[in-house]
C-alpha cells in the first residue's frame, strides 16, 4: 500500500504529465509529425491549465470544510488526548546535517499541538509517524517530533510516540496498539484540514472515538476564479488530486 501510494503521488503530479506529453511529442516528431505536434501542444496546454489556481482551490475547500474544528468554548476536558499525525516535519537529512529542527509547510500540525498541550495540561499527546520516504533511513518522524516537543517544553510524561507508520491507515492501526492507549476514549485528531476527511474516515473505521481538530488551512471562502500562478498552481493541483484520489482509493479498499 505504501509503495502504491508513492507511485500514485507521482502520477498525480501535473508537471509529470506535462513532461511525459512533451517527451512523447519529441519522440513522435520524426515518424509521426502530426501526432508529435499534437502531443507538444497538449503538453503546453496542460502546463498553462496547471497554473489556474481556482479549480484546485475549490477542490481543497470542499475537503477543508467537511469537518469543522470544535466550537469556541468547547470544554476539552472531555478528551483524554490529542493524536497528531506526521507530515509537519522536514526531511531527516535537514535535521542531521544542520543539527537544527526543521518544519515544513504543514508546520501547524506541530505548533498547534504544542499550543493545545500548553493550554490543556490534562491532554496526552500521541504523535504518529515513521519514515514516509521510499529510500528510508535517518530519523523517523516520531524521533524528530520528540526532539521538537521536548524543546518546546512539553513534558515527556505526557507524550507517546508511534514510529512505524508510513500511511494514514497505519497511523490509526499502529497507534491503537500502543501501551496505555484506549481508542474508545475520546481523542482529538489533529491533522491538516484538507487531509481530515480521509483521516477521520480511517480512524473511525479502525474503532477510534475521535473528534476532528483541523489545522493548516489552504483556502479561505470562495476562491477567486481569476487567480493564476505557475508557481502555486501545480502544487495546489497535486495536493487536491492526491487527497481526493486517496480518499476514494481508501473507500474502495474498505479502509474508510
């Protein structure tokens, strides 16, 4: 499942298909020039389309609004802990090369976890994340998370770490097996808002009693249909397609 998810992520990259079409066009030019030109034009149009931010923003917005956070004033004393999914930490090589902590563009998963732990001293903090790269090696996400939470002053007695998971499905299954964890108690589930529908479905299917606490929002209200960026657009397309395809792939596989 892990290798399939990585290959699928590559296949959902708009620039991957742009380059594939361009390469096909160049190869076809010598023997089938008409086909070659059509493929080259298709590559150009796909590149231009990938910069249209409004469509992927609409897809992301639909995901982000599916599970709202707890209402203001919600008494969090009814929850025993907070499950934090990996994804907010930069690659292990940056940590080991420079001897510094490094967060990425999903850093809110980590910073909000610290904030909630500081405000609500009763919450147990459970971080789940292994090594999510095909190459493997280096520090697991859980090891990096421990360094981060320790540095932020979160008491080690309040933290649990699950270091084997590589997918959302494994996050739910492996975390439930940790000593001292009862998934039937009430837990908050903290992950990026666009990832929350898939995460909630997987955790509930695995028997967890979880309430969503989405962070790391990428959209705000109705998107502008004039927004265009060849820098941001392909990234937004890849993120939106990855989550929507991932959600339905998990559903077809019976994980949700």
